[in-house]
C-alpha cells in the first residue's frame, strides 16, 4: 500500500520533507509544554513562590518515569516506520495493536509507582520542607493521568511513523486550551493551589488521549486502523519494540537521573533557587523541544527511507537536518540571551528569583550548540534500527559527565546565590 504522502517521503525534496515532519512536531511539543508552563505561570503569579517551587521540584521525577515509556514509544515508532516504508501493511497492523495495549499496561504501572513513591522521592531529592507537601500532592494527582498520557504518546508515535504529524498537533492544541482554561478556573478563580494545576493537567491529558484513540479507531481501510477484535500483544512484535525501545528508555532514565542529581543539589540552596531553576527549565525548553523535534523528524525520515532501502537518502537527510538544526539553535541562543530578565519577569515578580534565573541562563545558553550533533546523529541511527551508539553517547558523554560536573555547576550557582543574597 502506497500513499502520496509516503511517496513524497521516499522521493521528494529532503529539506521540505524534514520540515513537514519537524513543524507539526515542534508545534505539538510547544503545546504539550504549555501543560506545565501554564501551571507555572498561573501558580507563580496567583499562589506564590513556594507553590511555584513545589510544581517545579516535581519535574525531574516525572520525567524519569514518563521518559522510560517515551523510549518504548520511540521503539514502536521506528518499527512501524520501517514496516510502512517497506510496504508491509500486515506488520503495521500487528505492531499498532501491540503498541497500544503496551501503552495502557505501562500507564497503569506508572500510576501505581507514582502514587506510592511521590512523597519518599521528594524527600530523597532534598525538597525544602516548606514546599514538600505541595510537591507530593501535585505528583499524586498528576500520576492519576498516566494511562491517558501514555496512550496519547504511543498514538502520536504511531501517527508520526506513517507520516501523519498534523493531527497529533491539532489534538494537543485542543488539550492545551482545556488545560489553560482549567488552570485559570481551578487556581485563579477557585483557589485550589497546586492541586488545581494538577487536576487541569490530568484533564487535558484525558482529552488528548480520547482524540488520539478516536482518530486511530476511525482510520478505516488503513493498516493502523484500531479494531477491538485485534487488541492483543504479539510476542514477536513486543520483542522488536523492546529491542529498539529499551535502550532508548535507558537513555531517558539515565538522563533524568542526571537531572535529578542536579535538582537535588539545587534544592539544597533553598526555595528561591528551586523556583529560579524551575522557571529556567520552562524557558530553556524552547531549545530542547526544537532540537528534539528535529531529532524525531530525522528518526521518522530515516526509518521510512531505511525500510525502503534508500540508504543514500538517509545519509543526505541526516546532514541536511544537522545544518537546519544548527541554524535554528544559533537563532534561539541569540534571542534568549538578551531577553533573559524580561522572560523571567513573566513567571515571577520576586527579584531574587529573577536575579538567580538570569545568571543561570547567561551561563548555559551560550553552550546550546554543543548538543545538536548528539541529537541528530542519534535520531538517524535509531531510525535505522541501531540503538547501541546513541545509548553509549547518552550514557557516557552526556549523563555521566553531567553527574560528575554537577558539583562544579552547583558551586557556580552557590557563588551567584551568595552574591545575590
């Protein structure tokens, strides 16, 4: 089975096809980030610094558990993209149904893990006592939405693998609007504090999951059409997904652990530093979502062309994507550096939070360019089914180095903290 869209991916203009993948993914990631950014903006302005810090302190732990599954999602996406590029609709059908069952099962497991470990993990990370109850409460409510969040993430990878990255964007726009409206109602109008922010996020995740499942179920005549009679896990498909997805999950977990190490060190500096780091993460995400979107785009592009044995096109697509990422990263760096103080003022009116946050940004923004090769080359290799090199790069060149250097980074932050205070 061959569609026009699939033919374009295999023979059309490489920059155009990469952009057709990248732009919906980028905008989708932007709206997905609005879940937490809306929480941060509204909580920071209507509740206060302690609540802002509480929401921010939960980020590394959430990313650890969710990131484990996102790695598996990427494995499913690669497997489906290769089968679609190889014109094997029967394989796509079996892979889609196995992937969706896997997402529901893992979502249930993450819900239990999150509820049980929320408070102990916050204590382990050294979360300041004054924000610990709010942080634990936010986590417990947030993890109630794991099943819909996992189903949405898997459904998104399925649609992107077959070349449809627009509808996941539309679903996220709707879900983000729901999240923002509920944030305003449950935090600014009805003063539920961090609990209101968490409820709004869970509700938006349910909306995105329902829309995604409805889309896949309604794709009659296509290999990815969801049919209840075919819902099952096929062992061979599960093994193929895990072969590619588990190393990706390990990468994500180790990266999150390095973030948790840094978060733990930041927590030792007090609530102001935690709040500043939380806000910095929301601004810094502009870079990360951009380079990650390029990485996902080249993974899907490489996967479909690799499945069709278009190896030279895979190579040319990878180098083209690297050049596009470098140019975009340079523009982001040049924009964020001078706007640091203005951006922090959007999230907090606390002078101490703004001062520390601006120093963080001025320290880290200039080195954004050093990461792009890792993301693009790793994405291309994953698309071709090679997960060994990306895993080695992430484990040794990124995660371990970040953990080793975390003390030096936090020493620098301590100096900035002393100057401000």
